[in-house]
């Protein structure tokens, strides 16, 4: 679960009953405003056993993409720390960080360019 740009977003991989709630600790007179709350269903892809022993091996062998659009986000898979620079199609830099591991990073809908590859976030 993330809270960025006043949007709460998370993905559930299979059909199941879900209870939603927010617990937010506020101190003093601080307040929080959630402008949008959205629940999206993303199907889970079952991967059959092969020569790849991890998602990192799958990325390195080319059987899995390093960057994959997922709802309002991009899933990133990096075995080692790797600089991830994300640009809009008009060339504006919107993300520039070292990313290591498997992460789902929220992005607004649009077309982005990462390592010369266009990724569409819906």
C-alpha cells in the first residue's frame, strides 16, 4: 500500500473477500486528504518451472521483462541496485532513483520511457 499524490493504491492478485480501512496516526493539528481510493483486480500469471530459479534469473534470461505495467504502476525487477530513470514521452524526467529488488511503483496513467523502452500505464 502506498500513499502518494493523495492516492491510495494496491493490487490484489486473486478473487477474495476484502475489507478495506485506513489507520492513520496524526499528531497535532495535521490532517490528511485522500483524493482517490481505487481497488483494481490484476490476474496472477502462473509460471511453470523451467531453468530460471528466480525472477532475477527470468529477467536476465529474457523470459520475463524488467519493467511491467500493472494497473496504475510499473513493476520493477532488479537483482542489484540499478538506476531507474523514467521519462514522459515529451522528455520530462519523472522518476530517478536506485531500485533494488522487486517493487511496484505507482505512476499516473500515461506513456513512459525507461531504458529506451516505452511502457504504457493504464
